[in-house]
C-alpha cells in the first residue's frame, strides 16, 4: 500500500499539469451536474409546496346545518383526508365580497344563498396524484350530497407531467455530462500514460501484473475525483449563497414560505462518490487501452 501511494505521488509530481487538467475536467462535469441537481431540487420543492396546497372544493346541496355536519363528519373520517373545513353560505359571500367588492350588489340581488356552502378538503401527502385525485372525487361524488366538486384537474395533470419531464431530462442530461466527462478525462489520462510509456513497458517486461501497474493510476484517479468534488462543492455553495438573496424575494410567492436549498447531504455524498468513480473509471480505461497494445 505504501509503495503504491509513493508511486501515485511521484506520478502526480512528475505530471502535475496533466493531473490538474484531469481534475479540472472532472470539476467542470460535477459543477454542471450539481447545478442541474440544485435547480431540480428547488423546483421539486416549489412543486411540492404547490402539491400540498392541492385541495378539493365540494359544493353542498341545499340542506340543514345538521345534514351538512353529517356530510362533514363522513368526509373527515376518510384515511386519505388530512383536513376538511366547512364554509357556510355567509362565509363564502364574505370571502367573495372581500376580494371582489364590485360583485356585492349582484350578490345582494341574487339573495343569501347565491353562493353555496362547501367543504374545503385537503388530502394527505401521497394522495394528490391525478389518478388518486380522480378516484377520490369519484368516491366523494357517490355520497350524493354535492352539486359539484372542483379540484383543478387540468392544473394537477400539468404539474405531474412537468415533474415527469423534469425527471427524464435530468437522467438524460446527467448521462450525457457523465459520458462526456468520462471521455475527456480518459483521453487526458491517456496522455499521462503515454508520457510514462517507457516505464510501463519496462514494468511489463520484468513481469509486473496489470493489477500492480493499474493501482497507482486508480489511486490517482480517486484523488483527482475527490479534489474535483471538493472544488465543485465550494463553487456550488458560493453560487447558492450568491443567488439566494437575489432569488428568494423574487420567488417568494412561488416558494410559499420555503427557502431555496442547497444540495442535500446525499447529493453532496453522491458528488464525491461520482467524482471518484469518474476519475477511477477514466484511469482504468486509459491504462487498459494502453496495456492492451503491449505484447
């Protein structure tokens, strides 16, 4: 192990420029992936806050307060309902007048029951997907106590579609950046291998195994990946802090009280593991390609 480490340090010292180039390429790839992951994380945060705000407005048929209370109790006991609030005709009218005062005369002419009483139903997390919303509304409609139910079906479907597209785009973009970075790093490390071709040919002639020859290159690749992840993490954190104060106020309404977040701990760990895997994979490919040409 000590001998491998010394060979690794000697290789870095003798080819410092190429080592920095490889580290820079890995850093660039990790920054691009990290930026996309950060954007995706915060977009998911915004959409998650919107999803939590998804509710069903169930407009009750005319009836007594006791009948409405019984319907409220029936809906409230469902396992997929997080909260349900009764809105009387008077409360509905007051809410409408407060937001649209110009409609007050019209409502006066239509009478006290111009706006129906309703139940404002909030579903539990995990029950707001389009299919589950449709099933919930269908089952509630069977109660027979409602004139109409409104839950923004088109909006919910669009949000769900956008999340699916965003996930697919993330996989495609991440794969593309990873393959491109692997190709660039492998070719850079191939230059290092070529610069040490005499040494490697002599080692092969005296009987050194492929594992012995590969070990320092793999260790060097892992070190470059870890260093690249550290630099990329620092750059992303600086970008996050620099943009946070500017975007937080602009997106205050969309964020609904949430704060823009940096990558989660799992994302930072994945950055280090990905950087090391990228460095080691590129090193392994470059050395194996060179060794395959030796007799």
